[in-house]
C-alpha cells in the first residue's frame, strides 16, 4: 500500500485537532450560556438553608410525611421533593399518604402560593395541625391525633 | 481536607497498581508513571470505598478508625512497593514511532484540557450539587451512609422512593468516606472532586496507554477524539457513577491490552488487577456487573482459542481472584441490605416476554440508538467525522500482538451494547422516558474504551522514512559499482 504523503497526513491531523478544539469551544460557550440562564436549575443549593430550622425539630431517624402544592409528576414537583429529601437526609421523606409516614409532616410550598392559605386548606383536608411555619414555604405539620 | 482525603485514596490506589503491574516496561517513563497514577485513582476509590463499607458494617467507621486503617494500608503498600522496586526491570520494547509534529498535537490536547477545565469550573460554580441523579440518588445515599448509629442502612431503604436503593455503593461509599475524613458532611467539594478525579483519570489513562503502545502522537490524537465526544465531557460534573464506570471499563481494557502486548504469558498480578478493576465496575453500577461477566467470558474465550483450555483457566482464576472482594461486597449488599427484588420490580416473565415480542419497541430502541449516536458530538466536529478523517489519513495498522486485545475489547463492548438493548426492551418503564434519560450515559460508559480500541487499530502518525533509504541507485552508478566488483 502506498504511504500517504506527509501533506495529506499532516493536513488531516491538523483538521482533527482544530475540529476537536472547535467542539470543546462550542461546548464551553453553550455550557456558559446555559449556566447563566439556569444556575442550579433544580434549586438544590437553596434547600439546605430553607430546611435548616425544620431539621432541628426532626429526629435523624424520622420518617417524615411530605405535602406540597407542586405535582410530583411534574419536574418542579419532583425536584422540590428530592431537594427536600437531599436537604433532610438522613431523615426519610415519603408522601404523606404513605403507610410508613410518621406523625410529623413537612409542607414544601412554592413561592407563588400563600403559605398560610394552603397550610390551612391542607390541615383541614388531610387532618393536619400546623406545628410551625418557617417562612420560605416550609411548614411543619403534625397529624391530628398523633402525639 | 477534602483534597487530602482524595489524595490519600489516590496514593493507596497508585501503590496497589504499581505493585500489581510489576514488570510494566517504563518507556516513556513519565507516561508509565501517568498510567499508574490514572489507574490508581480508580483502584484507590474502589479500595477505600469498600473499606469504608466494611467498617460501617462492623460499626467502626469513625473518622479516626477510617484514617488509621487507610494510613496503615498506605504504609504497608509503600513498604511492599519499596521492596519490589527492583522488579520494574526494563524490557526490550520497540521504540514508539517518532513524529515531528507531536509537540503541536500535545499543544492542541493541552488547549483542549484547558477548555474542559474552564467548562467544568463554570458548571461547578452554577450547579455545585451536580445533575439530577447526583442529589436524588448518589450523593443522597452518601448522606445516609453518614447517619449516626445503624441508620446508615437506610441508604438502601425501600422507602427511598425512586432513588434506586438497590444500586451498588462504590460512589456513595467513597463520597461518604471523604466527607467523614474531611469533617465536612454534605459539602459539594467531595463529590465534585471525585467527579473531576475520574474525568482526569479517563483522559490520563487513555493518553498514557496509547503513548506506551502506539506512541505520543496517537496519545494526543486519542485525547482529541475523546474530547470531541461532547456529551462525555458534559457529564463529568454531573457527579453520576457512569464516568467512574467508564474509567473501570477503560482500565480493564488497558490492562488486557498491555498484558498481551508485553507477554505471551501475562503475570498473575496483571490479571488480578484486570479482575479487580472489572470487579470495581460491578461495585459501581449494575451495568458494571454485566461488564465483569462479559469481559471475563470474552477474555477466557479468546485465551482458550489462542493458548488452550489450561491457560484460559489459569488466567480466568486470577481474574476472578482480583474481582472476588468486590463481588463478595456486592453479594453481601444484595443479600443483607438492598431491598429484595428491587431490581426486578415484581415483573412477571409473561410481561417481560410480551415486551420482548413487541416489534414497536425494537424500532423505538434502534431509532434512539441512532439518534443518540448522532447527538454524541457537535455537528461537523462529531467523533465519527474525526475518526473517518484519521482512518483515511493514517489507515489501519493492527499489530499482531494487539489483535487478541482488540478482539477482546470489541467483543466486550459489542456485548455490552446488546445487554443495554436487552434491558431497554425488557424494562417496565415508559420506553421513551427511559431512553431519553439514560442512553447518553450508557454511551459514556463505553466511550473511552472505544476510543482506545480505535487508536490501537489505526495507524500511528510517524515521520516518513528518510528519502535516501528509499532512493533507487542511479543506473550508471550501479553499473560502475558492479564493474568494480
């Protein structure tokens, strides 16, 4: 087989190097743009400070019920749930209607609803009593009848 | 403190690899050292993560105990490595081909690494907690492993809805161990540092292995092609287990390649290291268990064909011996900790067969694999285009001693793809959601090993032979010479 001329080989290698660098530059610019538009898209960095006070009232081995105005089937709802679970671990967070749910129930509400209104409604509908409203959409409930 | 804890794990792994890889020809010396360190990162993470899990199970995972055990291990390994330093004797290996533009390729690869670092730092600043599965699965379970008393077992609680409590614990165990040593629970530094360590290990291991077997030019080109897999680079800061798994798959393939290149009868230590790295893959992710089984089967089969049954059994035993500690941990995890049947999720054989008989699912999976492959790179800089250019320019040049490793790698990766397809076809999850959320990660698992194999098959860039050597003697001069004789 005839060897390729140096010019062909060197041109090909230069093309590969330039295309690879172009790819990385393109990725860098796209990533930078995305990060500027959506820093921490699931708001995980915000959850630990939001739940810090509530955590003090929850024993580390607690299985905590969870209620929210956000639907778990949608991305906002599921990211709010997992964000709360990540912040509260090693406490286990389960939907309030889960049989393993303990006497304490965590309310995690979005900023676009009035927390006092939704807390009252949930308390009425699901038999919950407000233990404490921590602001920023975090409310701790206790199940009625639970000690 | 996080950096020190990460460095301690890497040092343990480096020494373990150095001991087991005794006899590795060290030319170029700095590339051999780079390879040991890169493989050592993967090995060190697996060793220290496993130790932490054992200490947890024994109720002795306090900071002082973990530090003491790891320091003792480091000292012991250092002593063994010091005693065996003479065994790193130089062996006669052909020098890699020289290429006058290597420095320019190295410069391009260096610029690429600078861009990767800039991309990762920007992502880390914006999303230090990683992508979805990092906080919903991997790092969440690491937080559980730090729970007081026996509550660390909740890392595999069936109450952790949709967080896959059945997933193995290499990554969460290592992150939890690093948090404990650093005394900084749940800060992003440990998982982020781990992700960057593995990303760096993938690049360094690929470059070093290619430099040893194909020369520096192939090493830098291999890096440049690896970088053109934009999705792989994007995933480094996600903090998932797929990049670590890709490092274990690459590392196993490298050891197999080196063992066949340098010896007709690979040393037991090399085989045990290959088995340990494949076993680490099984302790990292469920797909890693498939890799362990398939890689061992392919290795044993190829050895059996070329060396006979007895040699195949000998090598297979060492491979198994290396992987055994990690397989034992995995078995103990599934037997005593993980929710029973979580992986199967109550599926009946009838339901699985019905899904496997659905032609629509085959079409959907095939379409997604093609789309996923097209989306692996970015437009004109797609890796397939780069590899096409290199195939035309450099052609293929498969050395005889590389053929078994090439067969091994190609067969293992192809069977892994078949396994992935099988999982998609049989899974009870909604297919488009499953494909959309996981296919790029599966490609990432195999990508560095695939690039390695491509460059083992491709010709290496080299300078043309000196013109004098090929010049035909002038007719008159030849006649004169003959008449003189």
